[in-house]
């Protein structure tokens, strides 16, 4: 393969990266939601180490993108914000992992 | 990103966070100490009531202390299935343990060679059973400090038997070790993760 073809292929792989997910804080949030069925705000705050404001704004972005659903409910009269990955969010995260893998494997071979 | 996100590690870390509150350790430590107290005071009920109280109190403590600090999470169906399997293994293990306990107990009702052999071991078989339970908990729930508890229990029971120490010693030493570890974990949880006020609604 010619070097220019390879560079073009790498560029295409990198172009497929989901910009919403490809942000460290949002990636961290999605990673934690991907491995569980659902969790609340406090859980994500503790596990990710993000501040409340930061977490809140990134969750809003993910909710707008349709990756996360946010449900507010009361459990024994205590408010709980339950977050869950949507099917789209789950698929997007899997696709993101595949894309990153592809990008790293092609770039890695160049040394 | 220089490395792939290790999802298994993330899930394991989240799961183990709920076992790092020291609540079970505190309760188990107190059970051991109450058993020691029961031996010293010759009030067997003191040692027997503590485990029952611990079983009743543990879920309430988890709910009141751990949940508001670490948050709510529903783990994946795979994790929940693994939990159910672990519980099955644990029940099976405890059944075998009870059976072994009865065998040990029956050693005191005759003079057959095996009965004399068990009697010569004193309380070591009991310590062995407790150590096996601790080891199994470590293995099943991936809680590594349980291995330490298993070692401390069996070592204390053997040392106590060899040196002919008083019976309460065999319960007090592991009890203290477990209690101190539990206390350290509990204090760390309380200081590191302050309770989120109940009325605080988080906007996302």
C-alpha cells in the first residue's frame, strides 16, 4: 500500500470518531454507564471523580445527543436521578471502541 | 488514548466500592469479640445473639450509611447472575460447614480412633471451618482482605492450641483484627465521601 493511501485510510478511520463521546469526561461517564444497567448521579460523581457542575453539564450534552436517559424519581421520599444508557448510546459506545481500536492499530504500525 | 478502556476493571472497581465500607467487617469483628466475651463470661447466648443481630442490622446500615455516600447502582444482568451463583455456592459451603461441625461435635460422644484424633485437635477444626468460610468469601466476592482474615483465624487457633492459651484468645485476636480493618475502612468512607443531603436534587 502506498504511504498516501495508508494516510487516507487512517484519516477516514479517525474521521469516524464520535465527537460527543471523544471527550475524556464524557467517555468516563459512558464507560461507567456501559458496565451497569443504571446508576444515579451520586454514583457517577463518586466513580468518575468529576465535580457536580461538570458532571451535570456533560450529562446534559449526552442526553441531548440521545445517548443517555435521565429519570428523576422519588425512592422512599428521597429524590434520585437515575441515569441509563439508551440503546443508541450503547451502540455508539461500542462503535466508538471499534473505531479507536482501528485507529490505534493502523497508526501503531507506522512506529 | 494510548490504551483501550478496560471495561472489566471499571465494573470491578465500581462493584468493589460497595464492599469497601467496612460495615460487614465491623459486624463480623464484633461477632468474634462477643464470642470471646461469651467464653469469658460463660454466657453462651452472648456469642449466639451477636450474629443474629449482625444479620438483622447489616442491610439497614448499608442503606443508611453506604448508599447515600456511594450512590445507587443496578449492576449488569451478568453481575447479578454471578451474585446469585455466589450465594448458591455460599449456602452450599455453609451447609457442608454445618455438616462438618456436626461431625466434630459427634467426636465428643465416643472413643473411636477418629474421634480421639479430632478431640486432640481441640478447637482447631472449628478455626479451620471459619478460615475456609473467610477464604471462600474472598474467592467468591473478590474481597482480598478476606484471605488475610482466613490466615489470621487459622494461625490464631493453631497458636492458641499449641500454647494452650485460653479459649477466648482464639476469638478475640481475629475479632480485633477484623474490627480494626473494618473501622479503618468505615472511617475512610465517612471522611472521603460525605453524605449527600437527602433533599438535594441533581439536575442533569
